[in-house]
């Protein structure tokens, strides 16, 4: 079940996704066991060069994130077909699509659920709620003046209500997407 309208602000995030923080400030293990699930990405992702088999995400976003990754794959495949023509085999398109995703850094997974504060703050990160994902941190670093996240990928997330860190007014976070409209 996807969250149709994404929450805005901490209170709305907690109402929608629950509170991952226990009374003592640590991770609420019961919340995590109930809400954090694993999805299998529809194409191979890598974390620091190692294959990623599963991604942790909030249960309310599992189908949505799977669909987002499927749409990224489908969009990359269409770009390949438009470039090389429509006369290749499925296996040839798979190879070329994987190569395009690799060249764009879209197979570089850099994290979802991590119980931690926002860097430089005491407030919980949206990663602590399992409602964020980082993609290709090496080429889209936090605080950089520019990243290289393709606009069509930003659009795929945006049409589902996810906020892209490249649109932050202050410190940009080019790798970051979150399933809330502000915090």
C-alpha cells in the first residue's frame, strides 16, 4: 500500500509512518520489526561495488519503491531503444540497459533505513523512518553545488510525491529522495 499524499512535517511523518524512536531516544525495535521490510530491486544494484540483494524500506512504501525502480529500468530501456534502434534481442537490450544505468550511477545504492540523526543535527533523519533512499552518493554528494542525478529519475520520484534533496533550499543533497514533502 503506497502513501498517496506524502506527509509534511515531523508530526505528519509520525502519524503516517509511526515513531521509530523509543522513549530513551534509541531505536524502537518493535516499530522496526513491524514497519521495516525488505524489497528486491527489479535490477541489480551495488553498494560500494558489492551486489545488493534487498533494500530495507517502510512497509507502506515497499510496492511504490519497487515500482519506481521498475520505471527507472523501463525508462532506461526505452532510451537505449531510441538510441540503438528497435532491432536487438532482449538479451542485447538487457546488456545495454545495464550499461546505461551503470554509466548514470543508477545502479549505485547508498542506503535507505538507518536509525540516525540528520548530519549536523539532533533531529532524526528521514532515513530513521525508512522513508528515504540515497542513490549514487559518489557523484551526487551532500552539500555539493551540483550533482548529476538525471532529471527523468527526479521526475519518476516526483510524480509519486517524493521530494528530491537537489531541490532543498539550503544544503543540497543530490543523492537523496524522501517520501515526505518536508521536515
